[in-house]
């Protein structure tokens, strides 16, 4: 793959990842759809898209993936949707990304990997940024929704850890989405008395599931084949920034001084960890 093509595809992938935050926040803020319906439609449309891609390649999706990863995927998607009821797109993406990386760093530490002093300083700095995001304040999201977003990041971190070293991660993602689809239907069934449908909200959910999630992940795994581990880790720092810009441009959100400082702390701290070690995505 030529460098210009690689740069273009990597940029497109990061935009897709950031778009998940913008689409979810836009749906829950500006339309009548509820979080459970958004989750169900996102996972069902993502599963349908990936199942079609696997069929096109003459492969069976359920031959790949497993139920524990599907459960982690479902928890990530459900907590993500419910958290975005009050959290702005940029702050939510920052919480999510920080929790993902923190989960993987802690897992590496438990497995015997050790941080250098500068990495440890970066990790503490990033955690301080996350704490700053969830501290009660005039513009701070509710504590339950903040905890949900952090839980979403932990679930995605666990999902990523379980997916390390797979021979065909794109196929495993397809299998996990297909398995997560019935879990999404169970959630919708439990929340049936509170479900609210909205055509525009449903469209955002389908776009998030079929395009920015399903196709975004497939494209990311293709790009990863041509990126060094350090480059792949660092480039993901752009996703929360893109989400913040999307929130400002599309949703009219304010990029507050607190969010700016938290962004510097989280992204700067994580950059130090990634720059001076091999732990992380």
C-alpha cells in the first residue's frame, strides 16, 4: 500500500471511530430515540453488514469469534449509548479512549510488564485528566453516565485484549457482532415499555452500526497490517480530538477550558506511555 493511500485510509478510519461518538450523541440529544433502541439498532445493523461481507467472502461468521467477546462488545455498546444521554461527544470520546488504554495498561502490569518512570508519570497524568472529566461541576455530566462511559471503555479494552493475536480479527469481529445481536434484542425487550422510536434517530443508529462501526473496524484491521505498533497506538490519539471537533461543528458543543486541560492531560499522558513502551493498543 502506498504511503498516501495508507494515510488517507488511516485518517478515514479515525474519522469513523470519532463519528460513533458524534452520531450517538446527536441521536440522543436531537431526536426522540432512546438509548436501548440506539444500541439494538447499532448492533443489529453492524451484524447485518458484517454477515453480508462474510457471505460475500463465502465464509460463515459464526465460525469466528466467541460468546465472551460478544458479551464484552455488547456491554461496550450498551454502556456507550446510555452514557451519551448527558455527556458531550468530545468528553465522552476522551473518557472512552482513556478507559480503554488504562484497562490495557493495567492488564499489562498484572501480566508482569512494567512502566518506566516517564511512562508511570504519563499514566498518572492521564488518570488525573479522566478524574477531572468526571468531577462534579456546572457543565459536568451526571456521575452515573460518567461511570457508564468509563465502563464502556473498560469493556472495549477487555474486548481488545481478548482479540490480540487473532489470525483473522476482522472475521472475529463479524462473529462477535452476530452473537451480540440477540443480546441487543434482549435489552430492547427488557426496555420495551420505555422504547421510543424516531426515524432520524434510527438512521443515525444504522449509520453508526453498519458504516462507522462495522466498516470502520474492517478498514482499521486492514490498515493495521501496514502500521507499526507504535504508530497505530499514537494515531488513535486523534480520535477524541476529531470527536471534539465534530461535537463543536455538528452539535454546537462548547470546547470548554476544562475539556481542553483534560484533553492535554489524558492525551499527553497516554502519548508518553505509548512513546516510551510497548504496552497499549
